[in-house]
C-alpha cells in the first residue's frame, strides 16, 4: 500500500532519530572498549535501549506501510485487509517504545551510580529507576489486555469483541512519571558532581550534557499532551504524534548519556591532532634547535636565549677585530654580555634553592648577590 497522510514525516522523523542514536552508540562502544577499556552494565543497557528504539522504528515503518498515518476509514475503503496488520504492528512498536524509554533512563541511572558516594543518593536513583520500569511493564500489560478477546485489539472484525479498559489513565501516569524522572536525572547530578575530584572543565561538560535531560522532559510533556488521542476511534492516524515524541524522548536521553562517556575519545583525538601538528612543525623547522626546559618548568626557546645573551662568538670576534673602540661601545658590548651571566645566575639560584630547600630565601639572595658581584668583577677583568 502506498504511504500517505502522516506516514512520510513519521518515517523520516523516526529514522533520523534512530540514526543520531546509532552514532552515539558506535562512539560510546568504541570509547568504552578501545579508549577506556571498561565496558560496564550501563553500556549493555544503553545498547539494549538502542535495540528497542531500532525495533520501534522498524515496526512503525511496517505499520505505516500498511496504513498507519491515514484515516481508518480510508484504510478500510482502500484495502480492508491492511487494517489488522497496521494495528498489530503499531501495538508492537508502542510496546518497544514504552520499555525502551525506561531502558534509556536506566542506562543514565546506572551511569550516575558510578559517580555517587552517599547511600541516599544511590537509594534515590534506584527508586526512580524501579518505579519507572514497573510503570512501563504495567502499561504494556494494560495495553495488550484492554480488549476482550485480546486479539480484538487488532482484528476489529471479531463479532462481540470490545475494548473495556481505558488505557489513557495508565499511559498518562507513565508519561508524567517519565517527565519527573527526566527532570530528576537532569538536576540531581548537580548535588554531587561538584564534590568530585576532577577539573572544573570536566565537571561543566558532564553537568551540561546531563542537563540535556531537561529537553527530554520537554519532549515528555509534549508526548503527555498526545495521550488523550488514544481514546480516538481513528486509531490509525491520531496516535502518530505519541509514537514520534516517544522516540524523540528516548533519543535525547541517549544523547545525554553519550556525550560525557565519549569525552575520553574526544580528548584522545585532540591529543593526537596536537602531537601531529607538533611533529609537522619540527619537520618544517628541522634546522632549528629544540626548545629548552628551565628548572622552573617554563619553556625557553634558543632564539630567546640568544637575544638575552648577546656574547656570541661572532660578537666577540667583531670586538677583538675592532681592537680599541669608544668607551660607549665597550660598555655596550660588556653590558649585553652580562645579561647572559645574569640568566645563568638566576638558573643557579633556582638550582641551589631546590637542593637546599631548608635555606631561607633571604640567605639565598645574599649568597647569590655575592656570587653575582664576583662574576661581574671577573668578567670585567677579562673583557678589559
């Protein structure tokens, strides 16, 4: 059957969300296996959540091909035999979406359990995850057992069949609980991540990514507003918004978890890129000497040393060739030459300061001042 009505945008949105989630699944798996080399339970749950999202998308695509997204009257008029497959594939996709949302939040909760220290933090996270999973499983049973006989849910040709259970209250409760858990998992990490021993930049990145759960909560609110459409008799068209917003909430939750976990991969890529640029620079400047590390840890490039110490071999030969010059010229060359002596004095001061750590700075200043005067006196006699 040709895809009509709301079908095209539903398929496009579902597969786009699945593709984004798949990118984070691959990056996360690579980071955990090859970079961090620590694949935990939260990673397995994360992959399982993606499998449920993928199955949700596949069954939704099949349901759309049979007529979901169109008015039920049009499906019955054009091809009545497509109505039953459309409804049953829609029901299967909704089941994967309901459980998949809980699995995505379980993966986030298990990730946070790696970071928390206090017992009540762990209890709060476990309580939110357990309540959400129980609600999801309950809604699945209610959804499949709402009709009598149960197969009347997708086969409306059964005589005497009817749906006696209203699934809207249970679905509404689940949607509200999902929104509450989204906001809880987005704000709760701010209580304990600030106390962890890591760089401030790392804390901000983790907290910012986890705070994207607020967006998942916003999608959950939009999905909650679509729940009353479950009561609509036009069951092939009206609930399509609920299907798409469920997938969007699940995808955003997976992105929230994927960003902080993939941080080591990003740092490794940057380090490789910087080392590659450094080696390229050294190849281009192979004739230049390497930078020197001073005792204090700062980098001193040879060009800077030559600038400070102008008593190079060329300048000495030039001075000797000129023989007698003006007093200004002698003093100028002599003064420039002393700069190198002063640099060496400062380096010696740092060196002896590291060796004799118990000696006070005042005593070191007096000692180095005496050495300074002695070196200036000797250097002056040699050059005069």
